[in-house]
C-alpha cells in the first residue's frame, strides 16, 4: 500500500474530510505544527500525526528552517512517503519544494491564493526582497507540482497566471458527504418552531464581517417577529470577539443574539435545520462548505459581494456590496419571500448534489494519486 503524506491541519474539518476517506485506500500520515489540545482533531484515531513543522514558516530564521527541513526529509524517508499533498498553498507548499520532493500535490483553498499570494506579490512588485523571494518560491512550488487542485474557478484563474501549461490544474471542491448529511438532517429535531433564527455559520474572524452582520441584525430585529441572531465563537479570547462583544452591549443585543461555541459537523446541521435565514458575507472565499450545507438544508441564503462560481451559487441572493444597508434589506426581503422562493431553493439543493459531492471529489483525487504513482514506476 502506498503512503500519502499530508501537510495539513488535523483540526480542519475540510482537510479531515479528504484525509479520512483516502485513509481507506492508502497509508496516511499527517504532517503539521504542534497544536493545542484544546483544538479537537477531526482525523480518524488510527491516522498518524507528526507535529514536526513550526507554527509559523521561518521567513528570516534560516537555521530554524533547515532544522525542520532535515526533520521532514528524515520522516519522508523513514515512512517511505510516495506523495506529499499540501492542503493549503501558503506556506505548506514551500516545504515540499525546499526539499525538492518530486511527487507533490497542492490544494488551494481560497485565502492562500486570493489574499496571501496577492499580498506577497504586491510586496515583491514594490521591491520587498523577502516577498520577492517568496513569490519565486510560490512559482517554483506550483510549477514543480504534479497536480494542483483549487476549490473555486477564481483561484484557478490566479494559479494559471504563473503556472506552466503542462501542469494539471483541476477545480475539485472539498465536497459534502451528501448521504450522511441527509441522514443526520432527517433525524435532527426542530427546537425553535416559533423563533426566526438568522444564522451566521462562519468563524468569528474579521474576514467574515461578523460586525456587519450584527449591525444589519440590529436594523431588522424589530421588523421580523421573534427573531434572533446566532453566531459561532470558537475564539473567545480574540480581539475581534471583544470588539463584537462590546458592540452587542452597546446596542443592547445580548438577549437577542445567541453565541455558540465551535460546532461539530452534526451540530452545524442542527442550526441549519432550525434557522430561517443563513448569512455568509466574507471578504474572501473559496467554495464554502458552510454555504453548501445550508443549500442542502433548503434554506434562504444571503451571500456577500464576491466572484463565486456560478455553477454552484448562481441561485443564491447576492449582495451588491457587503454593507449594513444592503444586508439588512436583503434579510428583510428574504424573510418576506421565504415561502415564495421554493423553486430557487430546490434548484440550489440540486446544484450541490451535482457539483459538490465529497465522494466524487475523493474518487477524483484517488485517480490522480494512482496516475502519479504509476508514472513514477515508469
């Protein structure tokens, strides 16, 4: 059985979805940085985790960088790793490139290409020597990869600006385990039959514009009967949460906003089923599983101003700008028309089944792995 080494995050549900299923076909080892025991791993218990990378890529500390590169080379040799799959481009893809590992697969997720790459590229164009070095490393990593997968067409367009034509670049969504989702959804109770929950399924980060959602809710809370806002806060010590908490107090919203901790996938389905409207308005995105899951729940969804893939998200309500005014009006309108948009909601549900199946995504990745391994033998 061949061995795949994933440079990934065990506490990322998106990484774990692929890794857990691929572990049924390959020996799997996850290479990562040391993470707190408070961060739950979503990996199956039989998957080996090597915490041998630093929590931050050493941009200037070359001695530290070489130490971790030597560790990485040793464990690749020791476990006879056939393919390294970097599950996020920046900076995970750099590690395989710096040890000149040939069978390298890179997956881009969204922010790595649309924020990190752009920021580094801008710095390089402005004469920053460190950014210039890392842009070269970006380009080398991708051009020496055997396969690049992207979770959206927008990411693919960025990658295509600097990757040679002979490198396969495929849009493969992380995907949803649709049958499992439906099974859990059907058995999930409805505990808020008389409350209109407006649910934000994204993390408590500035990237996701939670402050805008709070301000918009404040404008509509008295226009929608028995409504509450539900937020997820997995970062209770963060400065951004402190900002949100202060805003809730200033607007006297603490009794109208339910703040829940980090949720398991099963718990997320509970909130999708119990919600009336779901809101997701980030500044940058890939193909968000949270929105796909909301689409499977057949709920009205509002997404932000962003160049989302039309094959999946064309039926959703999209803001012209991520502003409080546009969002508050959209929430109010979605509530008023929630029973009139059944055909649109059903259509969105079908698009997930067609374009974002976890089973199909993992099958495609498995085929690419086998091709890479076969070509290596030749």
